[in-house]
């Protein structure tokens, strides 16, 4: 008697690659055959076994093809992934920095923000910008014997000296600035500069006669600009473009970086600088303004598409006997200025910032009302026992942190000055009584 057993549950597909029918996969290895109600042991005949074996071999070939296809697909995914990583790496933003020395008598630093793929080509563009700086210095320097300015100094009266378009453009800008700055920015004042340099070397202050002669030689009436050059009209006239040539050169170098299509860039020559776009991380460029009285920075600025120039008596001074003088000369008086310790100007271009940094060093805070609308300034001056820090309203908006406690904003600072003067006068009257 055959003992009944429970029917075997249908076995689901077990092929790891393709969903084969369970019966096709398991039948060759089963010890049981299925009847209507019972399952009894039996041995498969040869015909059925061969038929099942052939079916299984076909399935194995099918699985092999699928396996190969999967491996190929995986390899393609790896290749595509590596390609995408390489593309992303080439498109990563980087900063390419270029340092050089001896440009206009000082250090120079330039930087561009670009993608990794353009890093090598960026170096060539930076080299071109440096070459532009040196070319303009060679044309406008007062200290190089073969410069265009030196040729003008050596030329006799009445003879035209040909000028490059760049030098002519700088002289035209300087002549216009002469009137706009109340005659405080004057590139014809080199006779006065030379007088005070000789006084420092001889350790003796200039005489009144020497000052008068130097002032007389410092005048735009002594030169004539033409469409292609310059003519000397008096023998003692001479030029010094040190207060404007640097700014012009920075602007031309920055144009080269901009024309190359970089995301951002900066040109810094001796602390005067101009920038465009953003620095790495889409952040504004940061500029520290030196404190003229103590080591360290006074404030930090964040700027975009602007230029910054600073003039001060803390870096360069004239010493005669035991007294120090500013290297900035007031051409109206022929004497070193005492209006400010430090002046920082933020303007759309470096040449404009350069001009007004010099002019405000002579005019002081009284010159702030002459500034163009798109120019901001900061002035640090000494007023007896304490210093005075005054800025335009827009300058404060450029700060990365709160200003110092002694900071005052123009034009409100003028009312404070009037109050201070009144208090000083009252104190003096009381002291006399």
C-alpha cells in the first residue's frame, strides 16, 4: 500500500538571471512525478530526460548572453562615469595667480578666476597683461632715459616730440583733472618734486626764492599737446606722471584679462588695484586698507568691478633735519601737504582712483564735495591730539564689518568740525581770561 504524502508546492523561478519556469528548471532533478492527487517516486524515461536537458541547456545559453550584456553595460557605465568626472574636473573653477617684481618700481600681483581646462592658457594671458604694464612704464616713466617723457625733457623748446596714443591719452586726462581737482593734481609740478628731493639730500629746506621758481616752472602753459605729440614752450618745464600712469596701466592690463572671458580678475600694482567679476566661490574681492598709525589694517572692503587707490605719508617721506614731510606736494603752495595721513579712493577705474587719491591728500575732507557721484573716499587725518576718520556715505557700504569708533561720515562731519572749532575757540578764550 502506497502511503499518501502531501503534494509538493509549486517551486517559483530560481534562475538568478532570467525568470525560467520552475518546472522546466527543477524537473530533471526531481525524484517525484505529479499525478492528479498523489506524488509517487519514479524514474524518468530517457526521452523526457533528454527533452528537459535540451531545454535546460538553452536556458543556460540564454543566461550567458544576458550575463555578457550585463558586463558590457556595467563597463560602459564605468567609462561614462569616468568621462563625466573628468569633464567635471576640467570645469571646476580655479584661481590662477601671477606674481612679478620691478613693475613701476614696485611689486605686482595679478589673478584670474577660470575653469581648470583654461588654467594653462590663463598663464599666457597674464604674461600678456604683465607685458602691457612694462610697455606703458617704458613709455611714461620719468626715470628711464629712453622713455617718451625723457625724450620730451631732452627736447629743445618749440620742437614736437611724438607720443604714443597711450601717453597722449594720459596727458589729456591729467590736463582735465587739473581743473576738476582745483589745481591740486598737476603732472607739471616735477620742478617742485625735484626741489624737495634735493633738499632732503642736502638736509636743508628750500628757500622762498627756490620755491617761487619751482612754482613758476610748474604750469600747463609751458606745454602744448597736439594730436600726435607734445611741444615744450619753456625750457624749465618738466612732467611727472607717477600719480596717474600706474592707474592707467592697471586699467589696460585689466582689459586684457576681461577680453579673455574669465569669470573674474584682479590687477594689483604696489597696492593700487582694479578688479572685475567675482573671486573664487562667487564672492566679492576683499581689500584691506592699512592703518597709517599702527600696524595692521584699518578696515576691509568688499568690491566688485571697482578700483582702489591709496595715498599716504606713512610709506614714503621726506626727511630734512629732524622733521619728516609728506612726499605729496601741494603744487599751489610748493610745499608738502599736511591735510591727510592717508586717503583711499574707490572708483570705477584705476586712473580715476589714482587722480583723486592724490587730490584729496592735498584738499582733505573739503575736497569730498568735488568727487564725482560714482567715487567713494576715506580720509584719515591728524587734528591735534587725536586723529579724524571721515568717509563718504557710500564708502561705509563697502565695509565687511562695523567701522571704528572715531569714524565720521561726510557731510555730517563738517558740522562736527564746526562744533570742534567752536569748542576750541571757547577754551582758548577761557584760558586767556
